[in-house]
């Protein structure tokens, strides 16, 4: 269409839009240009600050704790007197036990809740909408609040489990559960509805269609969410301090009884001591934990890449 | 599992043209809005009935109400009398899951399961616990969908590796594997090239010997080529309420609809003078 054939009214609109575009992209307005430069610099600055902070922490940990990296760090028991040979053994074992418990709890609960909300709940019902909203809010609640909850209801109160690793597991599971539910719901939403329809059009029940078609298709996405939640759980110290992991443990923990510790809690213990040798030990512990988190996150990234599906 | 009132459903009909469905004053709502109003027409056994009409006139809505796929849409509601072999499809004693087994559906966009070709066809019979050798059921369904020769050597391959036309025939195979009585097709060829379209039309002509077929199509030639009966729908807008509702304009032999329709709106639509 040539411009001369365009009606007058459209022409003026086109001119106006062209002018607006030029104002945005052209160099004609110096004020706009300066504003855009300022804005970009501000973005760059905030990113740099974040990056420097991360690099700072990592390099501090490497410089400070690098010398202590050894197998003994992982396998030796902690000690209050000989920081040179002290290690993280019970804390690492405690962390693994807690994480195993967390995984065992969040997979059925998180996936089940997500399936219910996405596939079975009637969104027109007010209580289902209330549940949805509350799960989103719960994901933003500070972890210390979950610690208090765990102390009141799991360690003491109705469950009365005592200060054991299982109680720590349950507390951390509650903490990451909202995240797992939200991530699993996203994974289910990403499965095209045509899959469910196609299955149900064959005369299978909704439950069969969800279980055999939707769930397997959503599984990789759910797994990614679960692993990222686990990565977060590894680093959680605050709620564990409240539910019993504060004690200085020098024996291998038992999931169901006795004192326990966890990697971040132990780091916190060592870092709080006056002697410099313990600070070195704490820095080395930070490196161990960073390594663990990087491994777990890499698994998540790898899974996502492997199962990424285009519909 | 309820038996869907088998005697009632399979009631013998003396006439040569057995009515499979009979719709009488059917209204379908989505929430509060009336999507199609007062639809009445029969669908006969071993015939192809096509539903045609402009976009939004409620063809898919009517099709999906025939096998209660509409139940999956929150707020969708069907009123009026919709009978299948004399039994009310929306009766309180009817199990919608069972309805969908007897009345299968093929969708506009081929939607194979993200599994192997074999598993795609085997899923229905297996999940429903149908008797018989699964390999035989799968082969029979693929033969029935005119796909066996093309895929018999690669049954273990993922279905996504097939062409669009093959995928659609796989979806037909998957549907006939559960041995339905009726096959509903919602624009089954709109995503396909002419050769694949031709193959599916050819297949439909064969399938109607064993099944009753209802097809929604935007392709006039397709309706004219394959359908025995044709129902033409249009949108009637009510300016006072600002609502748009689908209505059935005319139902008749396909030849009559295309050569000598009773209603001017049908005439305009089939000759392309619509709009
Ligand atoms: N899930 C839904 N929720 C609400 N309204 C719907 C839904 N599906 C369809 N409608 C409405 O119902 C009316 C009929 O839609 P339908 O999909 O049956 O039309 P159609 O004839 O199949 O159109 P097309 O040829 O474009 O497929 C339309 O006004 C549409 O907006
Ligand atoms: Mg449609």
C-alpha cells in the first residue's frame, strides 16, 4: 500500500506513531538519551554490587579456608580444643539425614498438593482460592517463623518428637513445601491440556489420565523444583537452631533420637569462637557447603536441559 | 463401572436409519453466557454428519457436548434433551467416563501422547483393562486407521517423529483401539496438507461402515465430499443484550444443503457469500 492511498485520518496516526518511535530510538532528544544512559548505568551498578559481594564472599572463603580443605575436614569429628584436626563429620551426616527426610516428605506432599490444586480443585470454590493464595504467601514467610512453628508443634506440642534430626527434617520440609508446590504447579501448567483431553477422550478417568499422562510429562519440571528446594534446605540454619541443631555434637547422629547438627549450624558454631583457627575451619566449611549446593544445582540444570520438551 | 443402561442404549431400531443421537432443544452455557441455543437434529448410524458454520457459532461446543467432553470445562452446562440410543446422555445414572469410551473424539491439532507409536495405541485398551492380546489390538487399530504399513517397522519410535497426517491417523487409531461406537472429529484436517487430508477423508469413508462419525469442518468441499448429512449453524447476535449465540439454521442431506438449501443464510454461506 502506498502512502498516498492511506486515508487522511490513518495518515496522521501513522505520522504520530512514527514520531514517537523516533523520539524513543533517535538521537534527536538529548534529554531522553541522558536519561537512558543514567538508567543503564544504575542497572549496571546494582549488578556489579551483587557480583562483587558474591565474589568477595567466595574469595574470602577460598583464601581463608582453602588451606584446610582435605578429606579429614569431611571425616573428622569436631573438637573444641584442636581446631587443626577438627572436622564436620557429624554435621555433614546430620545434613544428609535431614535432607533425606525432607525429600521423603516434600515429594509426596508437594506433588500431591500441586496435582490437587491444578487438576482436581474447583477454582470457583472460595476455599481452593484461599489455599492457593496462602501457599503463595507462605513461600515468602521468613524461615525463623518456621523454626518457631517447628519448635511449638513438632518438637513440643502435638507431635512432641523432641530435639531430633527427624524434627529438623519436618521443619525444613514445611519451610520449602510452598516452593515445591508452586514449582510443581508450574510444571503441571506447562503440560498442554490437549494431553489430558486426549487421554480422557478414550474413556479413562481423570485420575488415570493425570497419573499416567500428565504426571510423567510434568515430572522433569517438578524434579527441578524439588532439587532447587533441596539446595535451599541445605543452607538453612536459622530454623534448625530452634529445633535442636544448636548442640555441639561429636558423635554420628541418629535420625530418630539424640542430638544432631547440620552443616550450616556447625559453621555458625565455629565462626562464633574467638580463636582464628576456628574461623579458618568455618571458611573451609563454607567451601564444602558451596560445593554441595553447586553440585545439587548442576543436577537441576542438567535435568532441565535433558528433559526440556517443546510441545 | 456403570453399564450405561446397556439395554436402553443398544435399543433395537426397526427402521433402516437408526438414530444414534437425537438432540431436542439443546442449550449449552459457559457460565452465564448461552453459547448455543435450541439445537435439534438427529444423527444417524453409520453415516457421516458434518457440522459447518462460521467461527464461534458453537460447532465444537455441540460436538463436545455429545460425549461430555464439556464436563472438563468449569462452568459449562447443557440443558435440553440429548439422547444417545434413547438414553439421556446427561441423565443422573450416566457415567461420563463411560460415555467417552463409547463416543470417542479426535481433535483439531493432532495430540499424540509423548510416547512410542505402540504405547499411544495401547494406552486406552491397557488402561481400560480390555480383554485380548494387546499386540493384536494395536495392530488391528493401526490397520483400521490405514497406518499399519507405514509404521509396522517402527512401533517403538516416538510418535512425535511422525508427520502431522500420520499423527492424526495415529490419534484415530488410538480412538478406535478402545472400540467406540461413535467417533467425533473436530476439524481433524485443518492442520494438515491436502494429501494427508485426502487420506483422512478416504479413511472416514471406510470407517463409517463400522462407526457413526460426526465431523466439524471449515472446509466446504470436505463436507460436500464426505458427509451424508450436514448441519449448518450460524451466530445470531442480540444487540439489546450484546450477546452472541449459536443457532442451528438448517439440517438436511448434504446434497440438499449445498445445492438447494431452504434458508438464505445457508445459501450465502455455502456459496461463499457469507459476511
Ligand atoms: N471454554 C470456553 N469458555 C467460555 N466460552 C467458550 C469456551 N469455548 C467456547 N466458548 C464460546 O462459545 C461460543 C462457541 O464456541 P465454539 O468453540 O463452539 O465455536 P466453533 O463453532 O467451534 O468455532 P471455530 O470454528 O472457531 O472452532 C463462542 O462464543 C466461544 O467464545
Ligand atoms: Mg471449533
